[in-house]
């Protein structure tokens, strides 16, 4: 049953500020590294790169990648429509989908295993996450052409499972399959650690990033039985891993997992208990309480943003992640970020990837004996 595997990568760019351009620079370096890895994988027949950035043509040409320029405006782009169009036009049968920097630390061995598993399967849906997958290997089902695919890749695995009747199998929990470069918080983790490849390292070293808060948080993680707060869309695997590898007392408040994939963000139905607490106590008291119960904190701030129906731009969110509160115009976000930066404990802000893959990367970095096993 072995057949060739076609790799499909979507990488969109729409930088409207210097901080967004920084993200794009790092993502493109990581993408180049992954294209080179994929070009050496035996079962891979063709690699398709769908992007709105014509500057990536040279990268595609150098790695034998089929370059497809999508000229749609980002606001009108629909992931599912474009994926279906490509699969049907090219008559693809076995698809390995990745977002542009969805698995920047994936190893060649892991790529070989995924593509080999897909090549030898007659029916497979294999993903790195149930509710928010960005690495998905699947055999194209007969009902694919008639299935409404989601507008974002986070929901693709769930859609194929729920609407096409496919059985979903989860990929192993490893650094390579979990770390996702999605926000500046992930760039800080990558830049301050040992895992970046040569291209990414060159870009990271050229950026004037402040790692001081993250380094303070690492000191807490390395200490014995200190209280560490994890807030937001925190999943069970990262809780289990931190408890197994590091000597910590975790204070976990997990809420609104799957808020994108389940449509709650679009529907405006996200509800946060911590959001209600902040409404009652105020931001200043919230951070004062946080400093009393933990020695450091990792906060997936997007849940709070959604609770308050704040539709911040990428620029505003990214500035908050970097702690650059002076450059933020919105009064609530400016105050939230200032208090996080000036807290007596290190408070790290980011998105879902911060409290999943980035914490996984930190656990690998702080437990060097297990780095190889971690992937």
C-alpha cells in the first residue's frame, strides 16, 4: 500500500509593524530549515508551499518545492477552500500538512516516521493535537470534496474526524512535534535556549531581544519546590511533564481549551473566571495576588483578551508579549502589560503555544539529560 506522500505547507505574511516583521524573519528561517529536511525524506513525492510572499520563491527553488503564490488579501483568505482546491486540482491522495513554522524543531527522524506511516496506510488521520493541530498527516477520504473545511488549520483534524468519520490518532508528545513558533514569547524561548538551527540562530542573534524576565523565570523552574503559576489553555501533557522532570509546585488554572477550534472565539462566547476576578479586584490587585501565590507565572493572555472581547491587532498582542508596554496605545492592555513587567515575580505573557510547546522546550532545556529522548 506504500505510496508517495505530498507535503502541503501554508505560510502567510501580513506584517504591519516592525514587531510583526521580526516574527516573519524568524519564521522564514525556520521554514527554510524544514524545507531542506523534507527534501531529503524518502516517501515525500512533492512539497507544495502556498504563500502570499513572493520573496520565498528562492527558498522554494533551492529545496525543489512547488511554489504557489496566493494573492488574496489576508482578510479574505480561507484555509479550507485553498487546501481543498489544491488537493483536488493535484489529485493528492496522502497529505502531510504543516503550517509554516508549526514544527520548527521537528527532527528528520520524526519526519521519516510520519511520512513512512502515512505512505503505508490506506486510512490515516494523524495529528499532534486534537483541538488545535498544526501538523496533520491524512489519507484523503472519499467525502473530502463534499466536506466543508474550516477557515483555519486549527480545526482541520477535528473536521476530518467529525465530518468524514476518520479515526484520529495522536502523534507522540515530543519537543519536535509540540513546539510552535506562534508569538514573540516562543521566539524568546527559542532564542534563549539551545535548540535553534543555524539559520534561525543567525536571525535571533541579530535581534535586540530582552531575555531578562525569561531568565529569571528559568531560575525559578530550576529551583526546588517553588510555586509556578500556569494560566490559560493549559493541557494535561505539559502538567504531567513538568511534574515529572522538574521539582515544582504547580498552581494551574486551565480554561477555554479549544476556544478557536470550537468556534467560541468567533462567537464571542469565551468566558474566563480570572477575567471576572480581574473585573472585581482590578488589574493591580490581581498581579499583587499573583505575586503572593507564585514565584513566577506563565499566562496565556489570549483567553483574557477574548473574555473582554478585545480584538487587539497582532502588533498590540506582540508588544504585550515582549513587555513593551510603553509602545501600546490601548489603556487596558498597556496597564496589564506594565503590571506584568513590573511585577516582583517574572510574569511571561504569550498565547496558547507558551503554555504548551514553549514550556515543553523549557523543560527540555532545564533537564539536559533528557534532551535527546525529548526529540
